[in-house]
C-alpha cells in the first residue's frame, strides 16, 4: 500500500517536472532559473521520499504492534483453555468429595444405629446375656470399636467438608480468572 502511494507520488512528481519543463520551454529563461528550479524539484523529491520512508516505517511499526496484540490474544486463549481444564478437574474432585461425604454419612448412620441399639442394653443385662466373661469382653470391645469408628467418621466428614469448601473456593477463583481473561 505504501509502495503504491510512493509510485503515485512519483508519477505526480514526474508530471510536475514535465509541466515545469514545458513552461520553461514556452518562455525564454536563463540557465540560472533552470538550476534553481531543478534544485527546488530535487529538494521536493527528497522531501517526499523522506515522507514516504516515514510512512513505511509507521506501517511496519503498526504491523509489529498488531502481531504483538495477536500474540497476546493467543496467550490469553491458551490461558483460558488451561483455566477451563483446571475448572473441570476441580469440579470432578468436588463431585468425588461429595460422594465420599455421602458414603461417610451412611457409615455414620449405621454405626449410630448399632450404638443406639446396644445403648438400650445396660451393662448388667450385657453381663447376664453373655455366655462367659470372654463373650462380655468381646461385646464391650465391639462397642468401643463402633464408638471409635463413629469418632473417626465424624473427623473424616469434617475433613471432607473442609476440602470441599477449599475446592469450591479454588473453583470460584478459577472462574473469576476465566471471566477476567
């Protein structure tokens, strides 16, 4: 495009030189006048060539700026794709944590049911219903194990809830980054 402008300008310049030459031939002039006109035209040619060079440099600068912006857009697109992948992975982790939480709640309910049923039996009834001392100790250990399992399930549920909350915060942060991009 700049080359085209330069060619058009050169054609106009040649036409101007031709018209000046015709005008000079039409009337008698001195050699000094031609020298002045030639010097003025050479100065004009140099001036217009400098202007054309400046416009070419501006065009090249704009092309490099456009290339830079295109590179930034591509980088943002790749970052957006990465963020989408991270969001998907985090959502899958959240879904898995919810499943684990539900499973732990079910185990807790079952254990609480067992403790409640065993809790209705007094220690004296437990001794009376036992065949021997070994059976009584085994039942006591079984109840203690269930109680420990309940405590462990409660801790696991609390941990899963905290992890789920943390992952939800991360997902929200990733979503915010994606919107910003």
